[in-house]
């Protein structure tokens, strides 16, 4: 489908942006298009108060450039536009999107627009777990070598306003969600280096079935050519066999005899077509947990695919301290250590978080119901935690599963009605030497605007009890 008007001239074009949002994509699209003379109207179901930060950012960069319709959608805004820029999180079967299509509008997204205007080389990263950390690691390695590179997509801010500043030799590292990839499939787009960290059920409320979710993720490989590269997690029995026309590089304990990155008892082994190199990756990485070592191997493999020698990863990984809301140490209070893992929105991500610690864990888990099977999360809670505060829509199901699985009243659990109640209950269950861990395994939408707000409230709570 077309991404832009045939003449690529935005002057006077009527553009409706559906979803300003709080992650920067809507703001980036509004800035880019209004700067090029488009008549931009932003519509969002959220209110002015809920979007205050995004509105302030947009007003700072482009004062008075856009019209707004907040707290509602109006069909006329979709019927009268030449181009609709829709947030990827809205299903393309949405009524208002269909109104725009029927009226002859071009329907696109912020990421599709960026892909159209970008001239740089792209490393795209997706996966049900680990993609944010892996994306940031790749950027850290490239940046530490002095390589001109850009970080964006589903992490950080929109790169669309900077698209015309990106040179052909630059590397663009993008975290790509299943929603963004589903959109890109219509344009037959895949990155120069496609990275898949793993696959497990997620977002089935949006995609409908596991096969549809997998198909969206596989877009990152589907349109690759033989001159491009796919970096695949070989320890994931599903991902390692995903089809691609690109050169395959595998990462993991079972990748020792193929192109890519494998592991011996003591060393990480990097194999290319011409060389085999052993490196002390364990000594370079400062983050806890075996899952972060796997993320680092995948990031290393991606940078090798980009042409860097394996040794060049040392500086970037030694400096890398992780991401906010991803196993982030936020403080120690009265002998208890508090970790913010609010970005953990799948059962699998909670499992790897629990495996990162060898101390008793008081867990805060649960949230918005994405229609994902949570029985495995309940099993992990029973095996690895001392107590768990159960939050949000999924709390009743998790409580019933834990009650059926636990032995001798272990772990303790409590369904809570608010985040403050969850936090105070968790602290009461803890003792010096324990870990208090926010790792929900579910999305945040029932109690919070997003996972960032959930994590920030956790940080603020720790600061308050530490003051």
C-alpha cells in the first residue's frame, strides 16, 4: 500500500493522526508532517490531562501547528482526511480506520513513514521477551565504537523527525513490536539485519490467535533478501526454524557448530564464515541473570553481522547498566532490596526475572488480562517466591491457580485492590535479606496508563519508605 501521497508533497494535505499516545510515535508523526506543510488533526480517546506530557512536548517543538480532538473520535475527521496515520496498537479492522479507507485515504503509521524516508541501514529487533534490552545493548556496542547510530522504534522516542538527518552509512537500531511489524508486512519491508530474541504467546487479545501473532513477528524475516542477515535464538525451538532468505546466524547453547554465537563451559564462541573467536563475555557484562547473558550474545551476534569484530563489544557491554523498568535496582531499605521489572509483561519474562536471584523473593504480579495462559506464571510463583501480591484483572485467576498448586500455605498470597495496598502488603511479608520484586507478567492498562507509570510509582514508593 502507498505510504505517502504520490507526489510526496505534504503541503495542504489533510492528515488525521489517530492516537497521540505517550510513547512518542504520535508526537513524532505530528512534528514531521506539520513541519512539511500538512494540515494535521490529532484525535485521541484520552483526555488532555492524560496526554499532558505528549501535548507539552508537541507544543514545545511545533507551537500551534496542530488541531486536536481529545476524549473522543469523530467520523468526519476520518472521512475528510487525505492520509490517516494510525497508532499500531489499534487493530486495522477498527471502525474509524475503515471509514478512512472507504473514503479513499491513505492509511499508514509512524513506523511505516519512517521506513519510507529513512536512508540508513536498519537492525530490527523483535521477540516476545528481551527485545528492549537487546536493542539497547546493540546500540550501546555500536555507539561505544564511534559508529554513527540511532536508537528508536518501540524504545526511546520517534526517529521520524530525524529521518532526513540519517545518512546511508548510519546504523538505525529499531525495536519492533508485533503491531508495527503487522503494518510493515503490507509494505513488504524487512530490516538489513533482523534479530529475533524468542517467541511465546502474547497480545492474543489483539492478534486473535497464536498463528496470527507468529505471522506478524515473522514479518521481520519475510521480505529479507539474500544480501541481508537473520540473527535467530537457536535455543528457541520455534524461532530457530523460522524461514528467511537472509544469511542465518544462530545464537545460544545449541549454536556451537553454526554461524553465530555459541557457548562453551567458560567462553563465548563467535563463528563467522572466516573466523572462530573466543571472548570472555561473562567478564564484560555487569547485569544479573542468565537471560541477560543471552541478550548480550544476541546483541554481540548482531554487531558482528554489522561488520564489527567481536572484541569491539567489550566497551559497550562493560558500560551498559540496563534499562529503566527492566530488573532495575531502585534501592535497599532495612536490608530489603527493591527491583523494578515493570517492563515484564509476559509470564516468560517473570520466569527469567525470578531466575536472576538466589534470595527469597516477595513478588508483585498480575494486571490487565491479555487472554494469555497464566498457568505457567502461577507455577513459577509457587516454585520461586516466598509471597506474592496479586494485582488487577488477572488476580482472581492467579489466586485460584496458586491455591491449587501451593503446599503447606507456601507461598503466601493476597489479592489486592490497589497498587499502594500491593506495595505495603509486600513489604510486610519481607525480612532483611529478601528481594521485593515488581515483575507483573501482565500489561498495566487496568490500573495504569502504561508500564512506565507502574514502574515510576514503584520507585516513588521505595524513595518514600527510604526517606
